[in-house]
């Protein structure tokens, strides 16, 4: 990522003034968190069908973290994938309306935390707005970037931002993996057809 891009990104206060009061910062699949602004019933129905069909693809749940102004920031994200082994790359897909994403982008770094089956409450906390998300969350700084690694997660990947691509109402964020580790329990937190699930 070009370092100059971080300096030209709008301030958090300006971004918040554009977005107004919204209660959720949960980045599900592309399109899941963005409404269709249309008076065309066919377009609304097509968007609903898109979400319903893609909702049948079960996925893990992650929390993407970073630091901004010395403070931890994070968002819950379902849209995450590995990309490449050489070089080691991963991606996540935040909505353009996300308040946390501009702070992460300006930092130039992020850590993806893989949530365990018993961490649905943590997922909900990190998806909320208007609260101190980290007030009751225990974490440590990652070794490579200092981004938060949350206690109890299955593993994490610590990255610098490699590239950002605009994709409809979302961004595709590609990260270069600097450090990664597996830990914690074996059962993941899953999301399927609009609900949390586990492998039990």
C-alpha cells in the first residue's frame, strides 16, 4: 500500500458524519450487509435470492483487528479467504459503510482472528457500534504488527495491507502475511443461513 494513501484518507469524524448512526458493523459476505436502494421489486427480490443462496455456504467467523492512534480497532468479518502460498496472501472483504475499515486502512496493517465455537458473544461485541468494543476483551499485541490477537481464538494471521480493490459495495483487501499461529480449542464458530453454528 502506498504510504501516502493513509495520509489522504478521510478522518474518522468526517467518515462518521457521512454514515450517520448505524448499529451494526458486521461484515458478512459481499452484499450481505448492504441494502438494495431500488423501487424495483424485481431488483429487491434478486438481491434477497442472492443472499439466501449464498447463505447456504457455511463459513467461519473472524474478527479483523488493528490499532489506530494507539487504540485497538476491530470488526467482525465472515468474508475471509486464503489467496496465495508464494507469497503468502489472504483477503477479507469489508463493506464500504464500515467504520472500522478506514482506520484499518490508514494503519496499513491488520490481524485476522479465527473465532472458536464459544465466541459468538465476542463476534457480536465486535460487530456492534457505539460501544467500546475492547472494554471487556482480553488481547495481546501480535509479534509482527502489534495488532490485537484476541484470547481464546483458534489462530490468527498478522498482515500488512498488500492491495485494495473496489468491488461493488465492498472492498477486497489483500494482506501479506508476516506471522501466523494456531492455538486454542479445535471447534470453530460457523455462520450458516443467517445463524451461528458449530460442528457439534
